[in-house]
């Protein structure tokens, strides 16, 4: 049996302001404190391997975990956040252009250079395949809120979800910064054990 602890990165200023991010956003002061809190908590969780998205906010979170647990993090774009259109970076999610984009997109069509939902679903399945193939039985992965929801969608509904079900699922599942989600893998099957455990935040 394999157990994977997914950790969403700590808070950024753009998280607070609900703005579209790219890979260059750093943790805010509060986010750094959250990263220290989750690092302290993970000292009590035995794991063999620390993986992380290669985006700055995830890397900073993973580095705080590494300082406390003694692991050497490995960084990979496989666990990065969903890419929005580049022209949207820095804009509020409340902007009319973004609201129109979200309302009118479909599963496979592209507005600009973003990852489509279909591309995200494929990457989530690739990430699960990668984790299942690793020799380590206990793995911590620092990742991002939207991509993590696609991971859970792939586990719970696989390829059976309609576009409407997929959109509803992604839009109604939320993850706290540094919340922990636990999956188990056994005999070819993934199961969700815990979603968004954030007791360390008080």
C-alpha cells in the first residue's frame, strides 16, 4: 500500500487578492508562517520522499518542509498549478474578461495559451501514474489548489464525468493553503482518505 500526502502551498498576496497567478508569485509573510506550521506538522508524519511543483510558492513551501524534516525536495512541473491565459496574469478573478472566459469555455477549446480542462485531467492522471510507479511507500507532494482538485476528480470519477459534472466538482471543492489531502494506492486503485485537513492552522 502506498500513501501520498498532498499539501497545498502557503498563502501568496495574489491568493489574498483573488488574482490570477503564474509561477513567479512568492509566499506572503502569512504564507511563510503557514509553511512553517505545515513543516512542523509533517515532522510527525513519516514519509520517504518529498516532491513539489516547480512554481515559486510551492518551492518555498517545500523548502520549509525540507528544513524541518531533513528531506531533499525534488521539483517537477508535473505538479504545477493549472496555467491560465498569460494575458490574465495579475487580473482579479472578478474581471469581466475572466468571468466571460470561465462562463464560455468548453473542455477542450483554448482561448489563448492556457491549459484546457481536458489537458489538466490528462496531467492529473499522469501524476497519479507517476506516483503509483514510484518505489517509495509514503510520499509528500507540495502542489496547488486547482490542480489538486483535478487529481481528486481523476480519483473519484475517472473518465466518467460529464463536462457539467466536472465543472461543478471543480468549482465547489475548496482547499485551504497548506491543507493536507491524503490518498492511498493499493492493488491498482486510488482512494481518498482525507480532504483538506488544516488543523495545524488553528
